[in-house]
């Protein structure tokens, strides 16, 4: 009887043990399915420890940008990796662990830790990084200003830009400092309509045109003054359009000649300026004076043209608006006494013997002619008194220079013959010729 009871108990123990084993296997199976093991990679910025080991005295260390971060792989359950961020991982480069200061390059070992992750589950893509050790250099740079493609609001342009600070002393590794070409405060002026202070981002460019990275600026350079608060004061100037010219000249034409008119090309321009300068411009009729010492007509018998750089004659506080060419041609037109210049509209020209299959175009909308005669006739004649014509007899399509025939009241004649540039083209067959085309025989 006892033997049967013991045998029964023995079988139950083994059954219970087998149940426990099966339960454990099932539990691990469930865990593996619901929370599997995975591997994730993180790009981690390297923290440098014990910098004073190198930076004391006249030398300093630097790390190339591609070695300032390292890839870290962590293998663990999905539940652990789910909320793990790169910021939770620490990779240290301890400068006191440099084995050989005479090695080229000098290598610094890396160590890695991550709270809650076993060290055996962490792998570094590289176990050491090279560093550069070199002499310290220091230079002073003027700070420029760059607005990029940004523009103020309509009717305004940037007048003056004053960076604060205007000079920066930069200290760092000799190889970096010696390659710096420009230091620029970059600002955005989009939509500005009032003067004001704008915060700036510091842009440092090498001599080859490349830009120092933010990491290099932050990790490898130090600055005199508070570089974190670089700013630019922007003084806006208003735009003034339809600004003309008051052209002065020195001397008198030769005997028997007179000045008929003074013109400029362009006739008007746009400028920007301070409130004071624009007020003074308005008092002068919104005209810029071309001083007489630039143009002399003394003894002239023909028109005097003078090319002038507008920047040389703009008053203080004024500047050409963006996109305005700086060249000005001033013309003093000189004619013989008892002569007058008249302007004819090309549409008033009679077209004689023009082939009906041809279309005509001109280089402009008007033609200038000079008439001469007795004083009274010249004084009274107008463009309406002139009848102009061009003879196209025998001409085919193409570009031509043809004489202009002008009839006018008695006592007047053309001062000089006039050639007109015309362009003849075929009228498409399906296009009907205008009914009112002027032709003659």
C-alpha cells in the first residue's frame, strides 16, 4: 500500500516539474514573439573629457567634423529600444588616454555607456578617433553683413547696415584661423518697413569659399566679446521714382549756332535715400543736377554727348535703387541759327509703291528732322506742316535704309538728309491686308 502511494507521488512530482518547464518555454516563446530582440543604430556626438590635458599652454586640439560623431549599435528587446534616444548614450574621448603623442595621427580611445543597457549589448563603429594638436592662433576680423535674397517691404531698400560688434577677435587652431577669409553677420530683412535691430547668425568662410560648420565654430573656436548676441542695425531708405536731371553746361556754341535742347538717356531714374536727402531732392523739383564742369559746348557746331557715372553726381544720402544702371548720357543738341528740330510720327509717313504682300516696321515710333530757313518761317513751322514719304519701288522683303522725302512750306528746307531704317516682311497668305494702308504711285 505504501509502495503504491509513493509511486503515485513520484509520478505527480515529475508531472509538476514537466509543467513548469513547459510553462517557462511557453513564456519565453510569448516574450520572443511580443518583445523580440532587435538592433538599432544611433549617431552620437562625442564628448571630449580632460581637455586641459592638451589645451594648457600654447597648443590646442581639434577634431575634424567627420570624427565628431560616431555610430553606436545597441542590441536589446524592442520594448527597451522603443524610447531610447541618441541623447541617452554617452561616448567619451578621454584625452588622458592617449597612448602615443608622437603617433601621426594621434588616436584617442572611445568609451560608451547607456543607462539601462548592458555594456555587452553596445557596439561602437570605431574604437578610437584621430585628433589634431597644433599651435594656437588669434586674428581680428571685420564683420560684414549679408541679407541673402531677403528684401524689405515695398517702397524700401536697405540704406546702411551696422553690425554689432564691428570687429571680432577669433582664437583657435592655427590651421583653421589661417584659412579664415571673411566673417559675416547673416540677417533676414524680409518685409521690413521700419529701422531696427536684427539678430544675426555668424557665417565664417575659408579662403577657398567653403563655410566653417556650426560644429567647428562651437567646438574649436573662441571669440572675444559676446559672439552669441551678434546683431545688425538696419537703417531703411525710401524709394523715389521719376527722378529727372537738371543738366548744366559750360561755354557757348560757335557763332551761327545755338543750343536747341538738352536731353538725357535715361530721362528718369529711381533712387533711394534718407528722409533728409529725399526732402532736399523734392525741393529741387525731384531733379539731380549734372554740374557744368562735366560738359563743355564751347565753340561746338554739333551735338555734344557726355557719358556720366551717376554715382559721381548723386548728393549725399542718395543711392541708385536696385537694378538701376549707373550710366547716364547727357546730350546738348546744337543747331545752326534759323533751324529747328521737329519730330514726325512714323504713322504719318506716306508709303509709296509698297508691295501689297509686304509688311513694314520701324526701329521706333518717331523720326527727328531738322529744318532751316528764314527766322520767321523757322519760328512758326510745326511738325503738322511737314509731309513725309518713303518710296519702296522695287523693294523686296529685308532690312533697308531709305531716304525720307519731306515737303514743307516755302522758305524752309531740310538741314540734313534723313535715312530711315525699315524692315519689310512677307504678310502671311491667310492674313488680309489692312484696308487703309497708305500707298501711292
